[in-house]
């Protein structure tokens, strides 16, 4: 390997280590749950996106096992060649019904869903406008597109309208304008105002798209997402999301008009050039959708736990930002301190990951917590006690 590459990587990593910002991922030695085994120690898990605790749900596990018995372990090809199974079609029909839209399309991940949809639907002569705190996959989709682009200040819909007006009247954009927002913003836990977004978009004939990664299974009736939660079914165009959070498997989806799905099948490069999801994965996703439809108790328990834990952190004096969802940051304002806080929490039995630049601005460094339906009240109270102890040790409260 070229010596200059080794030297460059070494220097970059050393620079991160000097700022206490380089940490290898923790290796988990057990199933996803309220408590997990890390480094031989069982700890309370507060850094997992399995909001409803469905990764070990008996119906989900059994569905995956049966799919392997019937179909084997892989699809054998990309979808357009020979990688589309009846499982894929059935799963897409379930997702479309759950989201109350005409059709859905499976992608290999939430990341490839965003990259694929944004870059495919926006071509030369088009324009994309994105919330400044949107997920990296949306940003990368914008970069891969040949459309021009702009960024509006976070949840500032007056600024969005200014950019829309500028695009149509000053820049003279005649093509499509795609406005993209996260539903729940993954680092802060706040929620986009879809009505305000749609109000601005309708004035300038813009297409609305939401990434519902952290909202599917969390917001709306039975967890149908932000569009359902804000009663926007008749005014919203496109939804994209992941299948690795409240639906805790792997994959992504597009949900919207059938003709758009057909265009994505014909043109979206992640769909065209990456093998389709294996049978066990697709069957598990389908089973999760069934659980969302038929077992609302998981959704209720998630929100009961969220209220208890969020109020507990705030009562201790921690800064939880603007979160109104199960994503609850504990903002400490310094990357090295966030990393240290995460480490001593783990030493005391709570796994909550430090988040710092480049994932967030340095001044907004935090430990991000996510509760789930699988946590007991005892789990959460024990975690709060550990936060109190460690927060005092670091002078955060």
C-alpha cells in the first residue's frame, strides 16, 4: 500500500486522538434489548434505535426463520434481473397500506433510499431545498444530483419560502423543485412542521419529501409517521424511511405515488445495482408491520417511558434541548467532555453514545439517549441515578 496513504491516515487519526474524539465502536455480545452485553458486562442500553423492542419479538423471529427454510439465505441478484421475490412485493404492499399511500418500494438501507430518491428525482434544470439539519444521506443525495440546491435554516419556513421565491422568480427555475426535510431530526429529537412546509411549497409548485426514519413506529396512529401525526395525507407528496429503527431489521423504503415508484425502479441506481434484501430480512420487516398494526401497546409503552425519562433528566438539571420525541440529547457543549461523559456512564452500567463534531457542531456536543418500549421503569430509574452520579462527577449538574 502507498506509504503516503498510511502516513495521511495515521496523522488524521492521531489528530482525533489528541482531541479525545477517536473511539472504536463498542462490540455488543448479546441481542438488542433494554440491557446488552458490552465488554463482558451487562449494561442498560440507551443508544439503540429499536424504539419498540421488536428485534426479539417472537412473531418477527419466527417469520425470519420460516423465510430461510422456504427461500434460503439470499435473493441471488438485483431486483430488475431475478432478485424480486413474492416476499418483496408483499412487504411493499404492507408498507404502502401502513403509510396510507398508493405504493412503496424497498431499498437496501435508509441511506440508499434517500440517496436514490433525491438524486434520481432531481435532474439538471431542477432545484433542491433542504433543511440544514437533514440527515447525511439526504445531503449526499443532493450532492449526487445534477440539480442546483439551497439550504434553509432549521425549521425556518419563512426562510424556506424566501428560497422558493428566489428560485422561481430570480433564478428562473422552470423545472421541479424538491423540498426535503427530516420528520424527526435524529440528533435533537425535534419534529418538522409539515403544514408550514407544505404551505410554502404549494405557493411555488414545489414537491414535498420527508425522511421518516425516526418517526415511523414512533409518531402518528400506530406509528404511521409524521404525515399521519400531522394529518397531512392529502397535502404531502413523498416519504422515505429506514427499516432499521422502530422496524429494527435493515433496509429502507420509498412511499408515494405508483408512477414515482415505477420511475425509481427504472432509474434509481441503488435499486438497480445492489442486490435485493434477503428473504429473512424481508419477512422480518413484514412481521414488524403486522405488529405495528395489531399490537399498539408497544407504541404506548414507548411514550410512557419517554415521558418518564425525559422529565427525569430535566429535573436533574440536564439540558435536553428542543426534543419532543424519544430521541433525547444531553447537551454538554464540548466534544472531549461528551466523550468522557459517555465513557464514565458505561463504566457505571449505562451505554449512551457521545455525539460530537462532525456529527454535530462542537458547541452542541452531547450524549444522545433513546429509550424504548422494552425498558422497564426500573431500568430507566437506574439509568437516571447513574446520570446524576456521573453528571455531578463531571460538573455538568
